[in-house]
């Protein structure tokens, strides 16, 4: 078990939490209308949106699950994560610009216009239901990390973490989400920049590490993770990245279609570099202690950090892991409240004022967050539910998102065919996952489950498509939808001067908050470096670098503003 964190670590986590929270709360006055609260006025810079997409995509689970694979099998953990980079390239090139062209505020709004309101209601219900469980499943493992490293009660950890997210997401909307994501990215990066050299130093450098690790560590695949699994996993991630409602929001909240592409490409670039850095510490730990079993290996990442990090920086690392997870949770909260407000409430009360809608948005964020906390509190009584949740995601990801992505490129599919595909594949997947093992003892291998989950909906959709081509049919809603999409784009291009100015000022405000945040994170790290015994240069240097970045950003914002005026 990990020993309790030192006082310095506690102070560090507390400072970071206060920092991120106040950055998020700083946007409370910003979200004045629905577009600002849920799409950040369509003015998010692609770099910010890409970072935010990256931070929303992984959670502390990444370090726990893949860290364990890296410890046991080596490089294959990096191969598996590189498929996410490929997914990002694919989505950025084909799917993201197509979403951007629809001009819809949420995916639910698109489904409503393209496939009809009944289909949209079904999808909305499914999405909100699954999101509740996923959000809770994000909360649980990170509360576990906090419990292990601080000794606080698990239930208390869940409630505190949940409240932390709810607070700034309900206050500041999407601007708060993307801006805090950037800060959380900086915190995580700072911790990694410090962990990697210290880990390598412990085993006398990279060359020594490479010569001492067993040969099987350097194979791109492993027995349990063959090439087929890796490819299917990549396809699955592309569908998840291109179809999950919270991620689509990252493609639609930027200004142009090219920006939407860049968001995907930037995500891919980040996912190409970071797994190499993330997976080094558990591999190094294998040299220090090769005896961990499968279950204990899940702690390999944290054990390595514990081993090499000076006091206070462990707090930085744990803070980074907590925030990696809360950033995955906060985007889910924002999109869920977006769907409730824009697609449920606004449909019932179409004449509501923007003020009323923002109130509904804030209340629904809180309600959704509280239910997620309750589910997370129940998880430990369900036993081993984290596995169930991971397979839930695998079971529901492709059936929920692929059919909708398909309609972006097909004018033939109708609400009926799309719903039929989703519901059939969900039912079949559930049967194979839960009923078959109980009745016949048949279970899929990990690879089989992935391949089957991706193949079935693709085959069904292709069959419908071919049938429609042969009979020469087009969806009867398509002409109406195409007109709506065109009108949307025309509206976007002729945004009122006032709306554009508002979005611009929000963007500048967000940049200012981010650069201040980076400066203070750097300051905290630099001070810690001076307080810690040993490794002062590395830690203080890292902190100083971030302080400089913060200053440079602030200065460039000032200059931009002066130029405009």
C-alpha cells in the first residue's frame, strides 16, 4: 500500500485544487446565452479545444490499466495507445469537419433534424442513462487513488471530487471546462516531465534500461493483445472519438471547418508522444521490482512515482491524475446538461428566455452530477463493477455512435434503420456478454468481443445502404435537413457584430485566465523545488519554464489587444 502523503504533498494538492476551481469559477459571469454556455460562442481556439479533447479522452484509468499492461508486457501498451493517435487522424480528416458543417449545438439537435424527434428522444434517453454510469465510473477509481494516498474515507472522496466538478461546470459552462482542461494538462505534463528523468536516473539512464529489460518487452503485440485486437480497438476508438456527444462538442465549438480538422490532428499528435512518456515509469519499475502480480501491477505507476519523486511533487502527480479524471467528467456534465436544456426543456418551453435556459442548464448540471455521485457511492456495493462499466462502454460505444456518424455521410439511412441498428446491436451485445456465458458457457475472448462489437453494426448499416441504393430510395427527411444545415451555415457566417465581439472578448478572457493559471502552477512548482531535498535544479527549472510560458502568453494577449484597439 502507498503510505500517506507528506504535508507538502497535501499543500500541493490543495493549492492546485483551489487554483483550478477559481479558474473555473472565474467564468461564472461569462456564459450569458446558450451558445456561450454549451459551444463557447463557437470561438474556442483549436489549440485549446484540441488539448481539452485530449484531456477529456483519458482518465486516471489510463495510468492504472495501461500502466499495468506496460509493466507486464512492455511496449504493447504503447502500441495500443497509438491506435488513439490513428483514430485522431482519421476523425480529424473525415468526421470532425463534417460535424462542424452541420452547425448544430449538440448531437441531439442534429439527430432531431436529420432523423426525427422520436429517434432523438430514444438516443437522448440512452445517452443520458449511459453517461450517468460512465461519469460515476470515472469518479470511482480516482476517489480510490485519493483514498489510498491520503487516507481519507472513500465515500467522502467521492462526494468531494463530485462537488469539485459540479461547482465550476455549473458556474462557467464550456468555457470553464476547456480552460480548466488546459490548466490540468499543464499540471499533468509538469509531473510527467519531472517523473521520467528521475525514473531513468534510478536505473542509470535510458541505455541501461533498454539493455536490461527482457526481449518480450519490445514486441509491438502480445499474446493477450494480438494485432487484430489492436486494430479493432483503434476502430472502436475512432468511432468513440468521432461520435461521443461530448467529444463532438470539441469539433463544433471552433470557428472554421479547418479548425475542426486541426482539433483532431492536434489530438493525434498529443496521443503519439504522450504514451511513450506515460509508460516509461511502470517499465522502469519492472527492473526495480519484477515480482508484482496482475492485480498489484495496477499500482506500478504510482509505486514508481512514490519511489523517485521528492516531497510535494508526489502531490503534483496525484493532483495531475485526479484532474485527468475530473476533466473527463466535466465534459460529460456539460454535454448532459446541454442535452437536457437544449433538446428536452427548450422543446417543452420553446419561448423561454436565455436567462431561464441558463438557469435550467446550471440546475441540470447539478442534478446530473449529484445522481452520478450517488451511483459512484453504490458502485462498491455492486462489486467489481468497474469491469462491468468498461464492458458497458465497449458494448454501447459502437452501437450508439456509429449509426449516427454514418448518417453524416449518407442521405439514404432513415430514423428506422438507424434505431434498428442501434437497438439490435445493443441487445445482441448484451446477450453475448451476460446471457450466453450463464446459459451455454460461451464467452468471447477480448479480441472477439472487440471485433464482433465493431463488425455487427457495420454489416447491418452496409446492408441497409445497399438495399436503399438498389431500390433507389433516399430518406424523406434529407431534403429538409439539407436546407436546415445550409441555413445554419449561413447564420454562422453572418453572426451579428455584437455576438462576434462577445465571443472574442470571452476568448481573450479565457486566454488571460489560462496564462495566469500557468504562471501560478509554475510558481508553486518552483517553490516546491526550493523546499525539496535533492533534485532542486530539475524541479525548480520545470517550474520556472512554466512561469515564463505564463508571462509570455500574458504579454502576447496584451499586445494583441493593443493592436486591435
